[in-house]
C-alpha cells in the first residue's frame, strides 16, 4: 500500500511538472512579437479602424497626439489617397534590438507607392507598443506637413462626322451669374425677374448667393446657357433674353467650358447627351475611375461609347510643408484623354434631312448600300441635347414628356407597318424561290378582291386599275395590293416565313445602336390565309425596322446580297454582307429594273422623284393603321425608299423615309415631295 501511494505521489508530481513545463512552453511559443504588433497596426488601415491603430501606440506617443487628432490625420491621408491593397514586408532576419525594418507597398489613386521604413517599440505591461510619429505614414512626413492629392483634368473624347466636322465635343457656353456687390440694396424684385427669365426660382438663386464662399466681388454662377438660348426673343420687340438679363443690376455673363453639340437638334437622338454623374451611378462606377465631378453619357452614342470617350483624370500625391511647398512627390498617374471617334454620318446631310422633316413625326435613314455606311439617321420631332447638359427646368422636362408627338421617342430604332414598301421583298422572295414568275399574269381583279367565300366579308382593296396585265412590273409601278396578296398565297406561309427568317426577321440587327427586331407575325407563324395575303402587301402583322428595310433594299443593287450597316468610320474598312445570297442575283436584277420603272414611268407611284439624267429606283408605301377593315378613323404611315442605280462605292446612296399621319395629306406622295430637295443634294455630290 505504501509503495502504491508513493508511486501515486511521484506520478502526480511528475504530471504537475510536465504541466508546468507545458505552460512555460506555451508562454514562450505565444509571446507577443514586435512584428505581430506591426502587422496588426498595418492591417487596420484598410479596415478604417484608426482607433484600433491608436490603441497600439505607446504611452509617450499617446501623450504627444490625442486619439481624435490621430484618427482624423490618418483617415484624411489614407482615404484621401484611396489607399488599398496594402502589403507589408518584414525582413525575416531582424535583430532583437530596435528598430524593425520593413517595406510598405500600397495602391493609390495616383498609382503604387512603395517605401522602406523603420518602426520602434516600447514594452509596456508586458506588451510591445509602437513609438509613433508622422513618419510612420510616410518616412519624410513631419507633424506640420500635409499630404496633397491634386487631380489633373483630362478631356472627354470628341465625336466627328465623316468630313471631320465636330458633332460632340468641348466648347464654350454662356455662364449667367450675379456679382453681389453690384446688385440692388433690396434685390428681391430683380431676383424674381431673373428667375422668371431663367426658368428657376428666386429662392434657389438666393441659396447660391448665401454660400459661405461668396463675397461682394464674387461671381456667383446661376445658370449655364447656350448662345442660341440667350439670343431667344423675349416679349414684344427685338429684345433678346440676353438683353433682358443684362438690364438687371449685378447680372454678369461670362464664358464657361461645356460639352457642346454644334448641329443642335438634328443629332440629338443619335448622339444623346452627357450629365453629371449621380450618387447611384457613382456607387456603381467609382472603381472604374469616376468621381463626384465626372460626367457620364446618359443616352445615344454618348452612352454607347462611354468607355472609350470617358476622360481619365490624372493624380499627383505629394508631401507639402506648412507653406504649401512640395517636399516630395510620392506618386503620379498621368491624365488620359478620351478617345476621339469618327462616324460615317455626314453632318450636313443629317442637318438637311432634319430640316425637311422637323415638322413631322418621322424616321429617316440614308446609307451607302454598297459599303454599309450610314450617312444620316434622323428621328423627328426631337429635343436639344444641350437642355440636358446645361440643366433642364421641371417645366421643360414636363413639356417634353407630355408632348403628344413624343419628341423623346427615337423612331429610327422602332419597328413599323411597312405597307407597300414591303412589296419588292415579296417579289424578290417569290422570284428567288421559284414560286413566282415575273411575267406570270395573276389576273386583273378590279379594285376589290377575295380568294373565295371562306373569307366572309373580308376583301382586299387597291387604288389603281391598269388593265389586264397583272404582272410583277405593273404591280410594282401601280402598287397593286391584290397582286401581292395573290403572290403571297402562291409563295405559301411556310416558304414565306422561312425566307423572312433568312432575311433577318426576328434577329438582332448587326449595328452599333440597338434596334428593334422586325417581325412577320405576333405569334410563332402566319396562321391564316387572310394574314398571309395581307402580309404580301406589308400589312397583316408585318413590322419592320427602317434600317433593316434599307438593308434589304441594298440587296437589289448588291446582286442579292444584303449589306451590313455600320456607323463608325475606320480606315480601309472592307464592306461586309449581313446576309449573303438573301435573294438570287437574277431576282435582285429584276426587282431593281422594276423599281426603276416605279420612278421613270409616268404612272409610277414614285414618279414625283424623277430627275432628268439621274438613274433612280424606288418604292412608295402607304400603310394603314386601323382597328378593323371598316375603321374610318385610322391613320396612315407614308414610306418612300429611293436609291441611285449607277453609283459606285463612293457615291451610291439609299434613302428611306417614313412619316406618320399622312392620311389626307397625300399619303406616300407627301414623303416623295419632301425628299425632292434631298435627292437634288445627294445627286449633286455624284
């Protein structure tokens, strides 16, 4: 028993000894090291825990700088330079004596900053604490110094037309403002007058005047305006807005830089506009180089090409002394101007098209059908991009949104009922598939026709009788609905839908700007004979995007190949086909010849475009928009497509125009008349 007890005592003693030894080993193994404290300190920077950093300072350092000043200084510097991805490299072979040498590398708004430094420590209550000074931030930084971050402006890329004319870029606008020291002693009446002239409120002007930086001789900006806005007549007589403003005491008008659009309204739907970035956008885009002063493309090509047009500011980070003199440059990122972009657009032609159609609701496409270059793209009515750039009043915004003519609506991007402008497509499909012969007489049927009694009361009507020769050429010249209804029935629903799919229906149009898809049916296919017959003359459920229809017309002078449209001018661009072999070469030749007759024949619906000595071909179209066949209150869309047949790659053109509400205004003839001056302009360039 005694031996057992003795053994037990010895065992317990041994266990205690082992445990004691283990505690010693644990203490040695996990004793805090200076390197660990330094790593912890640096790790708090990106977390923004400057209070935690302060807690790691020794007592002497904390007596030198209080917690609030420490937090504010570190926060301003690290967040001001946008420090991130901070890497700490501590040499493995460090003596136990002071200091610890280390290297810090960080990414900043001005690029990478890297420096070597030393850290000193003091042991307090068994823990290592950092002996801090401003040099912990940057080695040459003293307590009286500051870290300066200077931004270096860059220029947003500009947009030019094919002739080098500026479409969107840096320019000068008028900056209307007030000089407080020159205002009336009791200026309320003048402020009310100024507010009424500028479309703002006296209260908002007063807020600008009450800003803390404003002095008697300060120029206080109130509103930026374009020169054309300032020259707007006001009231009776010849006085302009500028005249009325300068009559008010204290008003001053100076120049200011701004994004400008020299061609005004005619390019607004195409180019869009820029505005200052908002808080939501900044939250999303801050990591891509945007800040609170950035401008952003909000619509049109300004938005589409934003990544290429945007300017990237440069930044310089420096240590400056108390007098503001630079002591050391820490990092610098050079500014980068945005890319300049040249379009295939002809600015003068764009302007001419706009002037012809500005009083209508219209869509216009002008392109080179042999290269695919889009020369003009106009939607009317429109807005002025500068209204968005310079700031729009609520009244102006409401008027744009509530205007029944929808000036914010870009009609070139939408799809419309093509009416008779679709008939050449049916003719080409029939010829290509062998379901239609150009010389086949489908039979004269007068002005009204139905296949048989199964159609009930539904009949197809047309406007012109032309004798007994109901062949393709006559049907195109006289725009015979009945002929093309019969042609569609001969082609058949399956063949027609198959060919329309081949022509790009239901597909995205391969173009820089997104366009709506064309369709041949609201459902999966053409489901009835009546729908098929109506489709033959561009009614039924056919909807076409204007650019798509223009591309199909390009096949008539492209040996049956549909050109691929493009908008950005590039050197040595090789024309590409969107759809090679859209029609047979023979079918395309027949349609081109027949469309020439539409212009040249005195009875042709497009004869109003006939020009002595010019070789033109084209097709009109009047599409009915009504709730039923008996609806007498519906409206009409007028179409006219016209192209020259003898041009080469440098002077070929194809113009396609659509106008809403042409009923009782001459139908498609109204569009032909508007196109007359435009044709003269384009033919003069040949």
